[in-house]
């Protein structure tokens, strides 16, 4: 088996990996459920390569993500559910259907008309999907179409944004700040009572409120938190390097010493 630029070679390799007796033991034991976390992880690694501006790494990570699609399709084919060509047909059908201004009779539509057409098409797709599933989705509420598997912060913002379409929202970010203060006070009460279950609940409420503030500030909370994570890593690395230059380790340093170096790192970033 040799590498190739054609997608059919990737499909052949996956089939070989999943062939009983001659395939890979690890690949053979995988299911939709067991590889789903890897699919999510690969999507994040694609985003990371983009953020770092590394096209070579992006090429590699996109390949890993494509492998996940082929992997799922192979498992489905073995179960008689669908195969990779069905996946390709489904997405090409959707793209053509959702872009009548490119592939259909709506080439002269204005941007506003394109947006309205998109909303109508999406609503019709949702109706057809619900019919295919026995009409269950038609009975569900406004928030039912927001996937549960999304990262918590992303899903929180989507829930809030969807609720805001019917007016269930604050119209001033300062009111959200008040809610955050309220949640902090409730956490403090739970902490004072030593109620760990209530503390966990209040932490969730606090994070939800903070994500709402991010939405009102038109900031993606996932992006904001990733940026802060990177900042934390960068400043902590400065602490490690500064201590190493003094012949000391992290375990040997006091908290006061590390705090002082943290402040140094902050000053360096600002200068």
C-alpha cells in the first residue's frame, strides 16, 4: 500500500485497517462512540494550527480530521447504515440546496434576500428532518436543536443567543455584570455553608453568566479563554526560565517569589 493524493486511497487504507484478522487490533475495536472524542480533538487541533499560522501543520491536522470522517463512514458501511459516497452526496446536496443564488435561479438576490432564503431553507430542512425522525423534533422547544456535544461555553452562548430571539435577554451589559456579582455572592454563601454540591452549581451559574457577558461584548468566550490560557502558559514559562537561570526549581521557590516573577512577566509584555 502506497500513499496517494486520491481520496480513494485513504478509504482503501481505512478498509484495510478495519479488515478482521489482518487489520489493526486497535482500529478494529473502535465504534462511533469511542472515536467521537478523537474527532472533537482533531477539530481543535485544526483550529490550533490556524491560530498559530502554521500551514504545514494545518495540512497535517486537516488530514487527521478527514481520517475521522472516513473512519466514521467505514464503521457505518460495515453496519449497513451508509458509506463515504453517501456522506459526500449529502453535503454536496446540502450546499447546492442552500445556495440557490449560486447554483439555482436566485443569482440576482440581494444580500438580505440571500439571508432570508437561507433561513427558509434551514427551516425546511429542520421540518424534513423532524418528519424523518417521526415528528419528535416538531414537539420540542426553541432550544432543542442546539447540540449537547458542543463545548460548554460555546453551547451556553448559543442557548443565550437563541433565547434572545424571543426577547429573553438583557439589553444592557451592565445588567449582566450585576448577575455575575449575584452569582459570586451565592457561591460565597454556599462556600460559607460548606455545601460542595451547591458550590458546584453556583460555579456553573457563574460561568454561564460570564459567557453571557462575553456574548454582549461580542467576544467568543472560547477564544477569550484560549487567549488567556496561552497568556498563562507564557507567563508561567517565564517563571520557570527565570528560576532556572538562578539555579532554582519550581519546587524550591516560594509563592511570593513566583508571584514576583509573574509580575515581571506582565511588565515585560506591556513594555
